[in-house]
C-alpha cells in the first residue's frame, strides 16, 4: 500500500486537474453562449425597432421632445469641446508648420482634420457619454419601476414611443451637432492662430474652406448619421433590456457608453477604409 | 343599496357564473425554479377576487401572466373569452385595452405631470376624443380618486398613497372591464391602506369592474374580498369566502388570519 501511495496521489491530482479543466471549459462555453445570445438579442431588437419605425402612428411629439433633449441640451458641452479642439490643434501644429515655413497651410489643415475626423469622432464620443448613458439610465430606471410594463399593458407600444423616437432623434441630431462642433472648431483654430499671429477671420475662413472638397465633407457627414444611430440604438437597447434591480440601471448606463463608444470607433475605421477606396 | 367601502355582492349574484377570467393548470418558472406549478382559478363578472400568499409565492407572476407581461410555460388563460397565450400582438393589445393594471410601484411616468400621465393612455386608446372631452375625463377620474388638485404636479411631488390613487385613476380613465391590483397597499401606512381598500370597493361599484387583488395585507383582503384564493408552493391551497378563512383551523391559514 505504501508503494502505491505516490501513484494514488498522482491519480488524484490528475482527477482534480481534469475536473477543473472541464469546469473551465463549461464556464467558457456558457460565456461564449451568452455573448452570442446577446448579439442575437441585439439583432432581434434592431429588427423590431426598424419594423416599428415604418409602422403607423408615429409619436411625433415625443420625437420633437427627444430632439430637444439630445440636441439643445448637448449644445453647451459641444460648444466648449469644439472650440477647445480647434484651439489645441492649432497651438500644437503651428510650431511644426512654422519650422517648414508653411504656416499658410494651417487653416486648411486644421479644417480638413476637424471635418474629416476630429469633429465627427470626438463629438460622437461625447454624445455617447452624455446621450447614450442618459438613455441607458432613463430606460433602465423605467424598466425597474415598471413604467415600461405599464405602457405595455395600457396598449401603448413602448418600442415605438420610447425607442424609435430616441434612435431617430439621435440619428438626426448627432450630425447637426457635429457640423456645429466643426464650425466652432474652426473658430477656435482662428483664435489659436491669433495668439501668436494676426489673421483676419475672413481670410482664415476663406483659406480653411478653400482646402475642403466635397470628398472631405460628404463621407464625414454620412458616417455621423451612423454614429447617431449607434448611440441611440445601443443606449435604448441597454436600457430597455436592463434587469429588475436598481444595480442594473448603473450597469445599463455604463455598458451603453462603453459599447457605443467602441462601435463608433469601429464604424469610423470602416468608414475611413471605404473613403480611402473612393 | 350597498354600504360604502364594502364590496358589491348584488352585482355578482345578478351576473352569477359569468366568467371573465379562467386560468387552467398554469405553470411558470424562472430558470430551473418553478414559481407556479399548477394554478387553476376562475374570476366571475363583478367580483373582487383576492389572491393571498406569502412573499415569493408567485402572486405577482400570476397576474403578469394574465396580461402576458410574462409568458406562461404551460397552461391556459382565457380572458373575456380570448385565449391570451395564443393571441397575436394586435389582438393582445386590443384585449389589454379592457384591462386595468395597478402596479405595486405605481409606475407613474416620471417625466410627465399627473395630467399628462392620465392623458397618455386616453389619447392612445380612445383616439376619437377631442381635447375638451379628454379634459373632462381627466377631471372626472381625479375627482373619483379624491385628488382633483394634483393635476399639474409631478409624480415626485406626490406621497405613496397619492401615487397609488393617481395610478388607479390612470387605469380607470379608459373604463376597463377588469382590474388587476398588484399589492395595492404595500408600503402604505394603515390609514392610507384602508383608504385604498375602500377606493377599490368604490371602483368596483361605480365602474362595475371585475377585480383580481394580489395582496398579503389581511386588512385589505377583509375589506375588498368577495372571494379569496390562497397560494402556497405554487398551487392553490384554499379557496373560499372571507368567513371560511377566518374560521379555519388550518395552521397555515391561521398564520395569516390571526
């Protein structure tokens, strides 16, 4: 028996390890399954939202209210951010251009980088933080306090009233906010150029817009509609499908921001690749 | 002539045996745990049926299955002659117009005033009403729940009892045939609980509704019940009149009716 003891011990260790391996495999399979289920749920939700968007009785008053909430109430934040982006971009770039004797290219360069990339992406990320988290938290708390259930039992379609209006409002308002941020960014850039130089506003703007072509403007504008739709959709999806406890409101708001920010970056990458091929 | 604050029994006798809700062998579980294992019950026109049971006995799950906020796993639910489980979305929506649901948390829309909360279902269910008619209807239901002066208040400005009353007014505004009350007196002081219980009876008399009242508040059950059903371990444990429960020697029932 004494001779067999090490063999038994090795067998026990092997058994333990096998059990742990099986447990881990099951755990990972369940996690992978949950991830796939979440994706499938997201697609089903998107299908339902799309279907409801084109059905009768559009909630126009709620849509206008959401446009006001999303657009007007985000303006101060976008204004400050837009000006600062333009200002910082100019202050950072000016010395490098100066050393090449190419300061004259500054307005055009800043305008192109703002319109093509910085304006849309930074505005979208700010909107993901403000609008996405707001939608996630609002719908999540409505779910927890049974307000969505109350809508459903009173024969009101909550997808139509709560989700479609928010997704459409975000899809329309985010591009407008991006254009506004671009314009303020160029204004901030002019202010930055005047810290150590002296350029008139008219000259700065004419140089800036002289460098911008249709190909700079249109793809950037198109992608902002997708950014808006993503922010609205993810925010609503996370809020609408939140769990029953109060903790799930925080989780919904947080995951809405994280997921929509990530998707904005991914869509931007795809948009840049497509634009590059044009 | 009925005494104020007591359930109306005359209308039940007159319309005896006319079923408005029939549940047969209902089973509902979450994950591997069955909350309702085998529940069968009937609700007759004009009566107040109280469903009693401990917390977690599946009372709320039961009424959420009736309006299909939760999908049952097995069984049959017939409401006003319609098989709820097989209805498509449009027909279910039509059926829900005839059912009022008072939620445990009141479920008032936070972003709307009391007036907007009341107008919300009315504008969507009775689309032919003009602004004047809507205003009159809002005034009428607010008067019925005794809160005529709360019209322009936000839900956050209301007490628990007031929220319950406004929530009740919101369900009554569309003239439902059936009322489902999910723990109507939970979280309220005894005086306000009594007021809500009396209001439930007044609603039954005035609107001629048939009601299912989910509660573990014995006083509420005593005040409102025409008939009581007790749930235990996911099944109907006992069914009868209030007096049958009061006089029972069963220790489980006695623990409720002390």
